[in-house]
């Protein structure tokens, strides 16, 4: 899996930047783009979509997962996320839990600053396990209860 991620890294980061251009953020003005890499090399993009009720807002990461899963994709190998902020920003807690539903704890998540190509530290890479330690996942529902 590491080979597919390495060979698609630039493409994945660029797709996240492209996705960000479609963000609908009339309230926060905080654009986020996400790009999800499937095990067969397909990239699914997502942007954050705000709603006047705020509770109806959906983050870019969840948009990408909803698009992918609703089209039958269930195996992912990497995720890239970018914003307009000068330093990398990590997914929110709800998004981390959604990522956990479909991805292994060792899946790489690339966090890119707005000008990541111009900065030495413009991209930070974490595993899902690093971003969501002591996580709860689907396999936990299968545990014995007493």
C-alpha cells in the first residue's frame, strides 16, 4: 500500500486543493478540501458545505467519504486535507470518527498548509491512529459484553 500512496502523493494533494475551490462557506469563509485515495488509485474529492442552521454543515472529509461510500467504494489507503490557513489543520473529531469507520489505524493522512509547496514543513503526515488514539471502531461492537 505504501507504493500506491507514494506514487499518488502529489496527485492526491493537488486534488485536495482543487476540491477546496468548490467549498460552500458563506458563513465561516473557512474553505477545506479533502481528497481520498482508494486502493485502486481512484481519487474522490470533497469540500465543506455550510448550512445556515450550522448543524447541517458537512466537512470536506465527510463529503469525500459520503461520495465514495455511496458509490460502493469502501477501501481507502490515504487522505489529504488542505485549507487556506498557512499551517496544516487536522480533521475535526467527528471526521476522525467517520474516517475510523472505513480506514485502518495505519492509514496516512496528509495535512497540507495553504502554501505547502513553498514551505519545508507545509505538509504534515500522520496515521489515523496518531490522530485518533484509543479509538472506537466497528470491531468494538463485536466484543463480548458482560
